[in-house]
C-alpha cells in the first residue's frame, strides 16, 4: 500500500504541474505537509478488497478523492483563519488568503480533469455530486456559526455532508471500478459514510481533548470561533440553566457571527 | 434569444436549488444582479449559427459556461475586496468573504454536475481544462500584483487565461454540440478567444476611463490595488524616467503586494 500511495502522490504532483511559480510552490508545500491520505487509502484499500487488479484507475481516482479534500482544506483554512495544520504553517499563513482561494480552485479544476480522463459516467456523477454536497455542508456549518444551542440533528447533517460524503465516495469508487454489484457498492458506500461520521466526531472531540503537538492543530479553536460541535452540544444538553447561560454568554462574546 | 436566455436562467435557478438557506439567498441575489450573460449568449448564438436545433443541450451548456464565470466572480470579489459590481452590492459585502468562497465552490461543483449529465467527453474535457486555465490565470495575476513594470506579454498571458479561455470555450461548445468539423470548431474557438481578449482589454481600459454609474464598478480600482493592466503598461512604456519613477513610487505605497 505504501508503494501505491507514493504512486498517488506522483499523479497529484505531475497533474498539478503548472508554469505559474506560485502554484508550483504552494503545491509542493501542500504535498510535503504530511497528510495522512486517509481518503486515498480508502479508495486503494476498497479497490484491492474488490479485486480491482489490472490498470491504474485506483491510483488516479485515489488522487482525485485526495484532491477534492485538499481543495476543501485550502478554503477551510482561509475561512477558519487557521495558521497551523498537521503541525506546519498553513498555506494561507504563508502566501495569504487570496492565493489559497485561487489555488484551491485550481486543485478542484485539475481534479475534474483527471476524472474526465478516467471517463466513467458513474464515477463522474458520484464525485461531482459529492463535491457539491461538501460545499453545501460547509455553507450550512457557516450558517449555524455562533449558535451554541444548535440541534444535534443539524450537526449530524453538517458532518455527513462536509466529511462523510467524501469518505463514502472514496470507498464506493473501489467497488465501481471493480464492476461489483449494486449491493456491494452500497455496502462499501455505507461503510465509508459511517467511518466518515466517526472520523469527524473524533476529530471534533480532539479539538477539546488533545494537545497541539499530537493534534497538529490549535486546540479549542472550534469553541473560540463559535463553531458548535458534538462535545458542546452534549454539554449544553446536559447542563442546567446556569451552565447554559454561562455558555451563551461566552458564545456571545467569542463566537460573534463572522459570516 | 431573449426566450433562450430566460431558459438558461431557469436551468441555473433550478440546478442551484439547495435546502441550505444561505445558499438560496445568495443564489437569488446573484441571479437578480443583472449580469449581461455574454458568455451564455455566445454559446446560444454559436449553437444557432451551427444549426443546432433539436434538444436543450445549448441551454444546459450555456448555463454551465455562465456558472463557471459566476463562481469566478464570487471568488474574485473576495480577492479584490470589491464592494460593488453591476451597480449593486457584492455578495461578499452583504454575506461576508467566507460565504462567498463557499458558495463559489458550490456553483462550480453544481456546474460540473450539469456537464456530467450532458455526458459528452469532448465538452467535459474542454470545460474542465478551461476551468483550470482560469484558475492559473488568476494566480498568475496575483503573482504579478504590485509590479508596475509588468511585461505586456505577461498581461496578455493573464487575460488569455482568465478571460479569453472561457469565451473560446463558450463559442466552441456551439460547434461541438452541432457536430461540426474540426475546422469549424477551431474557427469558433479562435473567434471566442479574440473576442475575449478584446473584451478584457476594453474592461481594463474602462477602469481608467468610465464612470461608476456607467461601469457599475468602482473606477480606478486596478491602479489603487496595484493590478497592472494594459493602460498602465502603455503609459509606463511611453513614459520618461521621471514619469516612470513617479509611477513606481505610487505603486510602492498603494500597490503593496497583498498576496
């Protein structure tokens, strides 16, 4: 799998090549930032599980899935004004928000080019609708920013769209390229979706529980930014009136809507 | 043509439908902002010229071309910190930069969904590569921000990518869906490209020559932002040393690189 992942990175590197210097620099920074490549691994793993053997579609599509994620990260870091990710300075911190917005657009467009070359209608449909699902989840999250009493239902809807949809697509792709039955495709899609939900819930909990060194990101950022996630929702559900009012007051001060 | 354009607007409106309120509001604002829909008109006009008669692919693809443009505009206005466009408040001015970034992503993703449904490999290839060409042009422009002595060659490269490429795609699409020969496709592509270059040069000149009421945007913004366009390049080429130094000094103060 290690060998396959480095092939995915080669695809990303070669397909993002541009004679625009700034793109070149930012792409290199991104590739060297040491992401876990979980989504790409899911596509590779599920392709392998489904016995996809001949060809390099698993590599190319793992690269696509990873690129959709990378494009989202670049924009997310601008939106959240993040300065650190994976223990390193974020692109927006180094090159500014403007560059991150445009290079994010570039990544997404390049990703569509790779998908179009792969030329499978089912996958094109899946990944393009996943991409718009992610954007909707991100907007929904923004719309509810600063809402300390956000419903758990809304939280689940947000993480389903912004995270689980791409995990589900990443796993389903493996079954599609191996020409598996609908039942098998659905099974892998469901596995990816549940894994994605669990992943995001854990990630949101780590924002309260971890340390900067281990997490690679600033701790407590969600709370200070007025981004309501499951830990806060549960605290709010279980709190008494006094505790709730205390949280509401803090959110009023710290989490002013900055749409 | 008026009837066709309103069909294009219907497609855009129905395809951007989302149960996320903020998206709904921003899309409506965008649709009511009274753009000229030049790119959509080019696709419709060229489809008509090539005698594409049966079907609604001209409508759907005109919507795609317009959506690529709209997504770019939303991000451009964040990058340029614009507060007025087409005589109205920009989305980023009303809903903030974060919303504009995310809804721009949403528009682009939805546009890919429509293209995928249209299901024509040649058009998918054309429009996805156009989209990455635009992003590269935008990054190149950013990279050269604050450069008062920018080469005319770089300027032409920038506007070719950020503007002319989409005009060329818009016109070529008409020939593709009407199954015209390569020669005819190339001819319409070339027409679109030249029209796009002329359009951007005129637009850049209007930033120096027009009035806010007629132009619908703030005047002199390029200069004050350190964005070098053809009028400034020519002034610089023709200026004597004293005049050039004067411009360099102003750019140092006003046009600080804000990448």
